[in-house]
């Protein structure tokens, strides 16, 4: 089975989780294998965008390990016990499994949770046709190397200066950390042709190929406003049509 790992990154508020959710919707509908959705953002909201409910996450696993280490069943290794705890965090639905990172163990420290998440991804990768990782806003996932080996790194920005500057920094950092990808590019969200020309300098400075563009989509904004699952997005949605075009362009 062919496998593809796709990470979605970008500054907070630019729409990366929206794009990740629409990407998951399109990939699931291809019906050529299951999708593993990984919410690697401590400000977890991917489950809401997919209409799923999370009871436990990787942060919960950490707490269990710390507080109940003495409760490992007799004859079971610590590694096996941890693996079972992680498996219990998976939310299953039709064509999609979701795992959520959850909160860190302390101020500024995500190392242990990221290690668990990375080890889990490595162990189950072969079971999924697609792995889509919704990374936290900014560049922390890259500096912690939780997304070291990727097929695609999709960097999302709107047409604001802060969003494009963040995209530039993510691009630079991914190169410095030797993040290996088959394809890396910029996706413009809430794109407006009238603004594109005025932002041409900032766009060029990102050093990124523009591989996708999503228009303003009032129906999509209503779904987000009323907390509706983006899996139910109308087939006529301009944003969804743009994501379908992106998937075809990337030859996923």
C-alpha cells in the first residue's frame, strides 16, 4: 500500500485546521485507504472540525504513566502498557481515525508527549493510506522535530503580513532542521485577487511555491461559526473545490 504523510502548518488564525479538515474529508472520500488524523496542536480543535469527540489524548497517557506506573499488569512490559494506553486514545469513525496530542507536561515542555506521538505514528503508519498532521501554530513542531520525515509540508497563510512572515520563518526553519519532504509549498487561505498583487513582495520573500489557493467561502464560515462538522461541507463549497484541486495537483 502506498502511504502519504502530510503536515499542515502556519500561524494561528490563518485557517490551517480548516484546511486540514477539508483535506481529510477529500482523502477519506477517495476510498483507497483509511486516514489517520493527528491533532498535534495543544489547543486541540481538529476533532470539533471533524465532528468527533475525544475522551482521552496523549497528555492523558502521560498522566497515567506518571501516576499509575505501579499498576502495570504483571507480565506486561512498560512499553506494551504504554502502547495499549495510546491505542485507547484513538477515536474511530468511518474512514478516519483521530489521535490528539493534548496538553504538555509543563510550561514550554512538550518533549515526552511528542516522543509518544512520534513513536505511535511510526508504529501504525503502515496501517493507513494517509496520515494528516494538524500542527500547532507557528514552528514549535519543527524545532522539536515531531514532523521530521514528511511526504508533504503544506504551509498555510492568509494575505496578511504576519501570516506570510510566519510562513517564511517556517520554510527557513524546515530547511535548517533538514526536514525531508517530497513537496513543500504555500497554501493561501481566504485569497483575494485584488490583494495578491499588493502582497507580491512578501509572497516572493517566503521562498515558497504557491501550490494552492482557497477563496473566501461564506458557507464554510457559517459551518465554523455554528460548530458544524466540516465533513458535512457542501459539495458546492468553493473552498472544498479548491482543496480537491490541491489533492489532484499533489497527486496524492
